């Protein structure tokens, strides 16, 4: 493992490739083109919220812009089309990115999936370092998908790294190192062109060494702008020596506004409700716990706290499947099933929302709840956008603490690795007792956040947008934007999935 990490550290600051005119041919002869990189699955509803908000802000400024999404899935992944089922409704093109995941299905990790994945990863690494120096025809022949991704980057007028990620290498070990390397390498590749690159709405997670911190600094300083989601992330970058191109903007998911499309799933339920999202995190590494031990203590603490919440406060738990992704055989739904069964054995009624819903419908469900206990980061964002207070359980990096600090709710953050049923119940009772005051503060903060997001993104697009002739389609501005929740529905996505 140490040998592999040494190799990856050596490869990280690779010499930028030589840019040739054949890669950029025709760049000024078509509409304004924006490429959004690092796009994950639409099964993660936080990803959908961020992408929809980003796409619609671009359309608000440049209604005729061409928008291309670079997926982190390979085009031969069995569910490539499915992973983009929501965003495709926005008239965007979805392609394989420069350095996609080497896995092409969602099955549990094992020798039959790991060995081919290692081969695909090796091939991708060779492509990343070879394509910039190859003639276009040769690159297309040897690495067709990645050559196409390079062509898209080189011909773009603006490159945005999709918001919502946590740039860091926690957990550690091989998995954390590979994630960290791939995230940074995709940014590094983007900065090889003369196109402006904006890292939009990220958190800077826990960085495990000074060398890794310098690596983050050296890559991000090549970007035109680095927009982070909280002051914790900005302070971390300043500690690495990067501040000049860094600005803070709330998560763009705050632009989501709930519509009466989700609460109908709870029409048959009366009384007070507590929304819950969970994370099936089988990797360990929090406070030195193994994955199995970690999840068992997390599940036990949630079960005890939710039982006492129902019996003491009369609030029914509602589990919401915020992320439908199956990762190496593990999914949040597995944990929801386990928790539901445990609670029913204790005579606690449970509601489960497991439909394939979009962020607007989810926000409406959270609006129906008294409070939300969110382990999934964007469940706290969507709940706040709907005016519902959240208690957060942090499991990776500092993004959750940064979010709740900005909402003046940092006292309601719990660490997954040391979650206590007593402490969680105390937070639940406190939030119930002070809900009206907290909700009023949330309403004010979210209104301010939406203004900040709108202003920041507009300034970026104005500064880095097209400089072509004003009569060109790429320079037009829309006067209004359609309501965030009404984009039309395709036959492949249920009408209630917004």
C-alpha cells in the first residue's frame, strides 16, 4: 500500500500536456459551451439538487449555452444512462469524464470485479498521461472515450467542477488515497487548457499530511476561482497558503424550493414526524473503529434515540432514502430496513420513503417534518431550504459542521464515530422545545444564502462568460428563470420525482 501511495504522490503533479490547435479547433465557431466535471449519480439526490441549480443558473444567464456533463461513470457501465436520468431532462449532454470510476457495476467488491477494475484504472492512468502528447487521431484510436472527454475540455469556454464534493483523503488507506488522487487529477487535467476553470461549491475535508495540503494548494491555485462552502474550508486553504482566488458561497442546493409534490407520500400519517436520513458507511476509520463495529454502534444509538423520541414526544420516525446509490454492494436502503425492523420490534411505528424522488419532492417531505436528523449532508440543506431545522450526524470531513455552523446550529452536530443515544435524544428534545425560534432564524439565513449564491454565480458567469459578439446566441441573458421545480418530465422519470 505504501508503495502504491508513493507512486500516486509522484504522478499527482504531472507536467501539463502540450495544447495543440487541433484539440481546440472550432472553439469560437459555435455557441458558448460549459463543461461540468465530477458528475456523480442522480441516485444521490444531493447531486441532483446541485446539478439542477447549476444548470439553471447557467441557462438564466446564457439560455442558448451548450452544457456537457462529464460523468464519473464509464459509458459501458451497466447503468450509465440511469445515473443521469434527472439531469438529462435539462437538455444537456452527458459523457464519460476523463478519469471515471474503474468499476462498471454496483456489485460487492471481490476478485471478479476488482481485477478488471485495476486493469481499467491502469488504462485510464496511461490515457491521462498520454493523450495530451498524442496526435488527435491516434488518441481517438487508443483511448476513444477519454480522448473525446479531452476534446470537450479543450473546446470548452468555461469548465466548472460540480459542487458538493469534499476534497480530502479521509478515510485513509488505499481507498482514501485513490479518491483523493482522482478528484485532484481531474481538476489538474482541466487546468491544462487555456479555458477558465472554476471549482464551484466544494468543501475541503480533512487532509492527512502537509504534503497532501501542498498538493491541494498547487492544483487549486491554477484555477480561475475556487468557491468553497464554508469558512472552515477557507481557513484550511489559507493554512496551505492559498487565498487569492478563494471565495465562500453557501451550497448551491439552497436554491431548491419545495413544491406540494412530496408530502402526499405522508398524507395517511398524522401527528408529529421526525425525518431521518442515514449513511451506510462500512469502511471504518472513524475514531479507529472497524466498519462493522462503527455501523453497529451508529445503528444502536439511532434505534435507542428514535424509540425514546416516539415514546417521550409522540414523534413518528420517517426514514427518507436520500441516496439510492449502491456502492460495492452496500446501500443506505439496507440500513433503513435494519433500523425499521429494530424499531417495529419495539412497537415504534415507522414510515419509509423509498421512491425515486427529486430534490423538490424531498424538500416538501422535509417541510412536513418537525425536525430532520440528517446524516446525508444535503438532507440538511434541503430541510433548511424548506424551513425545517436539522440535527446533523457528521461522518466525513468537516462539511457538515461547516454547514450547521453557518446556520447557527453547530451545537446540533454529532460525530458518527462517537454517536450517543443520550446526547442525540438531548438534541432532539432541545430542538423540539426551540423549534419556532430556530425555524425563524433558518428562514432568514436561507434567504440570505440564496441571495449570496445568486450573486456569486452571476458574478462568475459575467466575469468568465463569453466575450463574443453581443449578437451571438452565446451572449444572451434570460430575463427570468422557470420555477425551479418545473422542468417537464420524461417518460423514464415518474411525474412525482421532482
